[in-house]
C-alpha cells in the first residue's frame, strides 16, 4: 500500500491523517494542539497520535503533504527580515509622488537604471556598476534579495542578469518578479517579489523542522506543500516560492472537503479554533481570486483560493458588553477548560468567582492572562514585572485589577502586550459552552461550568440557557458570513450595519420570526459542506436558516490534513504574442526573453515547441509524475472603423498536471 501522511498546522490544532494514496480512502486521523513557539512540537504530537492505534508503520509512508498557515500568519503579524528590493527601470519620482513606496513591504528600496518597455525593448542599459555596489553593501546583512524589473514580464533579461550577480557575489536567495507572475502591474509585482523574499527564511526553517521530525519518526518519503490554489509542490520548490503558500490552509480545506464529500459544487465552511473560512467549490475545484490574494494588508499577484475569513471559531472570546449584549469574537482566547486542565489553580479561582460573581461586566471576570511567545527585545520595567509574574502561572484578570489601583492602565498594558503576542488571554469560548452542554468533552468540564456560571449570572439567565445562546450566536454569525460570501461572489460587498434595509432583511430571514410584518427567506442552490471539529454543533442551524442541504463528510474534523495530500500538481504559465509597430511582424514573450516572427502561426508553433516541454519540466521539478500538458489559445481581435479587424495580440496558456511522485522510505 502507498500510504500518504497529511499534516495541517492550524492556529489551534495540528491535524494528521493517513490516506491510501491509490484509492483515496482515509485510514486514520488524529489531532494535537498547535505549539506556536515551535510548530514541530505539535506536528510531532499529531504524527505520533495518528500512528498510535493504527496497524501501519512509518515505513509504509510513501508521500507526506503539509498545509501551513506560516506564510499567512508571518505576513499578517508583520514579521519581516532584512530584504533589499532592487527596482530596475522604475521611476523613483513617480513612485514617491503617488506614494507607491508605501505599498512595498520593505524600507530598503534601491532604484537601478535599466528596464524595458511594453514591447520588451530595453529603455536603458542595466547599470551593473550601481547594482554591484548595492549588492556588496548588503552582502553581510541581507537574508534574501528581491528584484523587480520594469516590464520584466515582457523581457526578463535585466532581472536574470541581476540574479546572476547577486548569486555570484553573495550566494544568498534571490527572487525575481517574472518567476512569480506573467501579469502586468509593476507595483504589485514588486510587492509580491519582496514578500516572497521575506518568507524564504521562515518557510525554510519550518520545512527543515518538519523534515527532521519526519526523519525522527523513520519517514523518508517526499514532502509536498499545499499552495494557495490547492495544488501541491515539492518542499524544495516551496522554499524558493514561499509566497505561493499564502492561504495554504484554506485551500487545503476546500480540496479536503471535495475529496471527503464527493461533491463538485458547494460552499465549504471550515470552522476552526480561530477563524471560519468560507470558499466556493465549483466543478470539483476551489474558485480562485484572479486579482491576487491579499494578506496582512499586502495585495499580491498570487492566485489563491478566494476565501472569506471571519474571526469566528471555537476559541472566539465570549463576553458581555456594558448593556449585557452577548459578543462573540473576533478576538481569540484560550478556552478556560483547556487552561484549567493544564493549571488546576485556574479551576479553583473560577469556582471562587462562581460563588460570588461580580456584577460589573468590565472587571475581567472569568478571564486570565498567561504567557505568550518569548520577548525578543528590551522590555520596560512594568512589562518585565508583569511577565515575571506570569512565568509563575496564569493570573486571574479580576485579581490583578483588584490588587492594582490603576486597573484601567493595567488593562491597556495587557492589551498592548497581547497585540505583541507576549501574553495570551484565556476566557470563556464556544468550546467551553460545548463542554457545559455535554457536546464536547476533551478538557475540564467543571472549569467551563464555573466560568459559564459567572457570565450567566451577569446576563441574568440559567447556565445552560446562556451556553445555548452562545451556540446559537456562533451559528447566526456563521450564517451571516456565508451570506456575505455569496454576495461577494456576486460582486456586492454587503454592509449589514451601514445599510439599514439590508440589515433588516437579513435579520428577518435568519431569525425566522413568523409573526413579523415582513417575512423573508434565504436559500442556497448548492449544499453547505461543513468541516472542522465543532461543525456538528453549529452548522445544522446554519443550513436550516438558509434552507439548504448540509453535508458533514466522514473525517470532517481533519479535512484540512486530507486536503494536504488529496490535491494534484498543477503548473501554469501564460505567454503573450504582441504585434510590433510595423504592422507585419509579431513578438513572442517567453520566460527566457523575446523572439520576433513574420507570421503569427510561426510564433504560436515556436511557443508550443518551447513551452510544452518547459511547463512539463516545471511540473516534474515540482514533484509530479506522469505529466500531462495542454495549451489554450485566445486571439484578441477588435473591429476597425472600416468594418475590418485589428489584431491586438494572442494569449497562450500552458498547463501541466500530474500526481505527486511517491517513494517508499529507505530507512
């Protein structure tokens, strides 16, 4: 048997599955808590768990697939290293006048003379002397280099020369813009190439850590990584183009849902610990965002799954506002049932608070602060003192504020440390509510009930009733986010709060009040395919409110890990044939440069002869076996004033597909 091991590192859990690679059958699945300080710990735990009760051994594994949130989280959290960006042929005054430099994710921007025009003609020779000086000045400090040439997608000659010089002079990784996209838009291409260079070091570290973990387990099979479009590439390919792994996790969830549910069309709703991700599945493949994925505020040119993400999950912070209204998310909190299972003193404090719940809702009742990631820089005295206290164990926020006279200042201090990731908040969550209701039983049920008693007393309702309100609130939020996604796919950005009529219609449809003067019904033509550990608790209400079929496939709780091995390898490349100014000849723009022809068909034939083997080689390098290639052609023709036609150009798209190559461990 060819055994595939799928791994997904999510914000809360790391999942592992064993899949029969030949039949696609899921054989076993397991979960472990994600360890953000060192992802390898959670991966090691998930792998050990999935093999613990199975008859298979590590030696049976012939393929490993990994989906990861590393790229997305790294950019969203603003973690960036020392990466110089060389802009060849860009107009510095234009970039500054229109504030385009603000869109560049690095402060070290170097303008180099050179570049090309839209036809691929050099507008100036490459200033190799200035380029060499800039490279040498950064040789000892740069983690990686990024190069973007003006109109390099039409002629990459200057980018290729810059890469050659950087590699010779530094040996550091280099990313060129034409390698990542064939589309125009110089600023976004520069942004994408700089982000890619920033991600090389952290993804290289993660891949190395995963490979060492696999070796410890006796697994020497090829390691594949899920790209943002749901396809797979070899780990060695991924570390060269890590920006392509943006939205790797959501893409794996859609592919995994398709594989498990056997449905070719539907809305995939992935409810995790931190977020709910919603993507559309059409004809068996995730709908992609052709405009490019946006992450951490950076607009890229990476084609990735078109996903709607909401700050809603099993770990969403549940609280009451000053008016007693129930609020769920978007901030994440450590579930109290989990914290208490690791620190018994937390359960004791929650029982104390439950016996005499504070009536004021702004005191941080049933909330704790615990340590986050280690601090990298120097801390002021107040922050250092607070972190030293937390090193002895989680602290109840209510006790801290009672001990300090400046409670409001302390809360602002804690919020600032939360933003930096140095502390984490533990509070009541939907996961705690499910523990109280007996629908989930993994950690400390007593601690969850005590916390629920505190909030229920403040809300003036019974404990079970309060927890049912939380579950219903999650379901309603999920239904609202799904309707928002459907509207976005139709080209409409809903504003439920800012558009009173839209908000009224949505409330009437989702709340289902039969006695309302205005009755509305919403329905979906395709099923909701629900994946994630807690979906059985929430999604039946969502499907009922939207009058659609609900599909919760087998192994829904580990669908992302299934998606990590269920996808195929796909490589795409678009090339352009454009008319030259003399009205007769055409120019073919290929990855290695430009080529001129007298006839369009000659250019097409040459493109086929060059690009079909080229794209096949790309797929093979990405890890595919039994590669199949194809070309599609689109001629752009426009009518002229005399009733004839004007040739505007030809777009040729080359695609290579294949299944990942497998290899049995030699250990």
